[in-house]
C-alpha cells in the first residue's frame, strides 16, 4: 500500500474509535456490564481490549505472546486487564487517549481498522445503539477478511463462496452467493452469527454451518483447558 492509502486507513480507524467513544460517553453503570457479541467479555472489557490493541507495537506484542506461551486468549485477557480502570469512566479515558494512535503489532492496517469496526458493533448491537460504520471504512475490512485469516478465520469461513455487498462495491469469490450489507458481510466473516439473519442467498446456510462449527470447536477447547486446570 502507498503512504496515502495507509494514512487514509488510519484516519478511518481514528474516526471509528471516536464514534465509539461518543456512543460510550452516556452509558449507565449497568450498561457497562452488558454482555457483548465478543465471547464472555462485557462492554468495559471490550473497550479495554481495544485500548490494549492500540497500545502494543511489534516487540511489545511479541513479548506478551511469549509470556502467554502463544495462547491468544491468555495474551488478550492480560492486556485488557491492564487497560481496565478503577471505574468504567477511567477505562473510557484510557480508550480516548489512544483514539489517534497508529501503534500496531504489524503493518496490516485493514486488520486493525477491522478490530475497531467489529468490536464497536459487538458493543453496540446488544446495547441497541444503531450506529453503523461507513461503507468506506467497511469495504477495505471486507476485502482483507475475504483474502486472509488474521485475527479471525474470516477467509476460511467464506472459502468457495461468492460474496456481494448490496450497498457498496465489495464483491469477491465464486460459488454459492451470499449477499447483504457490507456490515453484515464483515460481521459474519468475523464469526458473528446474529448477522447471518441480514444476509440472503444460497450460500448463507453453508456459512451458518461453518460459523456454528467454529464456535463449537472454540467452546470444546476452552472446556478442555478448564478441566485440565491450565493457568491463565
């Protein structure tokens, strides 16, 4: 990518962080404890995770992963714990401090834009906040997710499927068609099953089965670790 393209992607990420911070500013204490679409994390934990993600460079990330014995769940939990304040207001202040950060473990900027886009919707949807990222921000995330497994197994989820957005330019793949908004396609590629209800086409059932299979595998893995008493 050119420097201009990178700068534009970071500007989009900064805008999405700022929009999320605005949405969070009026939450009640109860809303901060609301569950999200992101596993077992509540709203405050997802916000702390986003702060951590914008605070680690390549060497800090590698050091953390080594300390976690390359277990992403352990790494993520430790880093979000660091970014949780004594109160949700402090956690939000820590997030606001990184709104314009360009710190990241690698140069895969669409992935880090995707981090903000996906986790913001993880928070908003359960809270009933109806703000969607711009199609301009969503499209490079959709293209990256369809092209590569990175923080999520997005490429694996949609292998041999044709994806087409009905509100933008995103289109890729061949095979049974899956169509819908760019947001619904991004969130589904990221494994958020609830967004499948917003998609149409003969490929949706295949995508549903893959997401359910991946979820079952993750749950089985966590159960095994808990039974073995693996330290966190």
